[in-house]
């Protein structure tokens, strides 16, 4: 993993792991971003779903992240039937 991406993930994990952090406020803040940035964030989330789906297929999960990989698998399988393009506009 490149240094910039690793640093971004570490900052995100640190922020969302803080007591009192609101996922709802976080999501709302994303919706306040420019539409192009929202699309970029969704592409990043979609890439994460793809990685988790791969973990699901390989059985590389345990009780700590089972919900994540199972949810990602359902999302990915649903999107495979009805793909939605996420172009950079």
C-alpha cells in the first residue's frame, strides 16, 4: 500500500474510532461535499467493498469482520446484477 493511502486510512480509523464519533454526522458531512467529491468517495467505498468481497470469497475473515465481508458480498452481488457507473465528472 502506498504511503498516502495508508496515511489516509490511519487518519480515518483514528477519527471514527473516537468515543462519541457520529457515523450519521460523518455521512451528512460527506453529503455536504461537492458532488464530484461525493462520487470520488463512493468510488473509494466501492473499492473497499470489492476487497472485502474478495476476502469473503477466500474465507479470509473471522467474527470481528464477518459482518463487513458478508455485507460487502451482498452489496457486490447486487451491484453485479445492476451495475451503476461512477465516472469522474
